[in-house]
């Protein structure tokens, strides 16, 4: 009996000191997160467009980020035709799941690759009203699918603040409003981002 007890003690002692081997060692993975203010410059209806929005996400091991992003047209871009109620401008916004792969995050200057997959709406919009709010006519807006891959050059300003300059290509499908078309909303954007968080 004593030998059995001694054998069990030895087995459990060895098990306690043994390290379990796994494909992914999540104990050593570091986590962070960020929020970012983003400005995009692009062509909408063959006019200069400014999109304003934000990104945010959970950063896994300084390499992969998963989160969300959303953007909206912030300046007056003329619609292709005048709306039924006299609307002269385009209403345009989109957002969705945002995935990012970050190369050499601790380097002063490094690259990151990201892709947004989601949806949005487009239609007619009136001019700015007296209270500086957009007047929209939601019954005339179309919903659409969007996918937007992009690349950034990131600069580590401080441990908690980064700036990014980049390009993205926005592909849109499903727009049928007379205010704009898929081709008028599809295209390249130049981006400027200000990120805050734990990287």
C-alpha cells in the first residue's frame, strides 16, 4: 500500500512540474486596444469628397487587430440629378467589421494592412440646415455592400499615440439610387489617422 501511495505522489509531482505543450500558447499573448479618428480624401460623383469617421479594435499580441469602423461624407457633393424634394447633394456613409495585420509594431515606422467588410447607405441629402445638422431623406436611401482593403504607414509618436498615412480601395455594390452609382462611390482613398490606445 505504501508503495502505491509513493508511486502516486511521484506521478502527481512530475505532472505538476511538466509544462503542457499546445499549438497556441495563449498565456504568453499580450492584449491591447485602440480608438482612432480617421479622415479620408476621395472622389465621390467625380467631385472631391471628405469622409470622416473612426476605427477601434482589440489588438492581439501587437500583431492582429479585430474591431469596427465607420465613415460618413462630411462635405457637399452634388447628386447626379436633383431629388424629388429638391435635394441637391449626396448622402453617403458606411461601416463594418475591421481586421488589421500589423508588422513590427514596436518599430518607429512600420506597415499595417487592414480590410473593412460591411455595408452602408447612399441617397439624396439637402444642404446644411441652420442648426448645422444634415437634412436627409431616408426613404430615398439605398443600402449597399462594401469591402475596403488598405495599407498604412504607422508612426509611433508616443507609447499610447500613433499617426498613420495610407491608401485604401473601396468597392461598393448594390446602389440603385439616382443620386449616385456604384462606380461613383467605388475607388481609391487617401487616409490620415490618429490612434490612441495600448499597442
